[in-house]
C-alpha cells in the first residue's frame, strides 16, 4: 500500500485533508501513513497470536501477507505429513498376515496419489 492508497482510505473513512495548504496536507498525510502502519501492525500481531495459539510458527512474517503465506505452507506440510502417515498404516497392513490384501495396497497408493493432484 502506497501513500496515495492510504490517503484514499483515510478520505473514505472521513478524515479531512486541507489540500489548499501543501505543508498541512503533507503533515496530515504522514499521520495517515503512521496510522495505517499502526493498524497493519495490530492486524499482524493479531494473526501471529492466532497462529501461535494454533501451533503454527510465525517464521519471518513481517506483514500479514507474509504470515498468510507461511500459514498456507505449514498447513500444506501438515496435510502432506498426515497423508503419508495414513499411507504408511496401509503399507503396514498390506504386509501383515492377518490384514494383507490388495485393497490395503490400493488404499496406500490412492492416499499418496491425492497429494499429487
């Protein structure tokens, strides 16, 4: 988000800028930028706190976007790990004399194949 985006949002929120006096406008624009930075930091901290409560690492997430990318990667990693764990259970059952059957082999293959889509 650049300076103009912040000013546009500030105007939409009802902030008034005296565009007749450039120095006043510049001071107010800096305040808007500072305000926007405070809001962004608060949102980032809120998301980071949620991630940590859920057991996710926040990594080097300096922005909300960075944190969301990190979260997406971690969720995908957890899904891959769970999928492989399920497939391994099928692998064990496939060689166990009491449970051995083609279906357990097919199940393991199907579980792994879901990760390749």
